[in-house]
C-alpha cells in the first residue's frame, strides 16, 4: 500500500549520477561516494535549478533537475537545513541511510529541467 502523505523533493544531478538513476529504473539514487558523506535533496525546484545551471553545468557539462516524492513520515526525522538564502533549504541524509531513503521514494524519479 502506497503512503498517501508524501513530500515532493528535488535533486540536482550531473550526467554520471543521472545514468545511475536511469539504470535503477528511475527508482533510486546511487550510493554516495566515500567523499560524499551526506545526500542533499532540496526542498524546492528553484534551488535545484540554481545548482544545476550554475554549478553542475560548469563542473560536468550538463545539469539536470530531478523531482520525486518521499514518504513524509520517514522524512520527519530530518530537520530542514537552510544553507544560505530564503530558497536554500535542503535535507541532510547520511550516506549510510541511502537504502532506507530510496525505499521510501514513492513512484518514479523524473527529470523536470535540463541545462547544457
């Protein structure tokens, strides 16, 4: 049974991460690399666009904004972190929780924007 209470999140990704998401059938995000102890989904599309366009394109040649729903009850254990301006809200998910986080994604991960 699917949870009815979901939160929509966004994740700016580069081309390599997007390939791994596609390989999962658009169902999960890849494990973090050793130098990535935290997974940072963001709370609004405007912030995800900013990261994709301004950081991922120069760094990786392309940036993508992904959108996905997550069980709100599961997310309630994470505090929203503001890391700058008014729109800069994100969640900090420890890398060791990626399997649990992915199991709480409801539906598929979709691409909403692409920048090159």
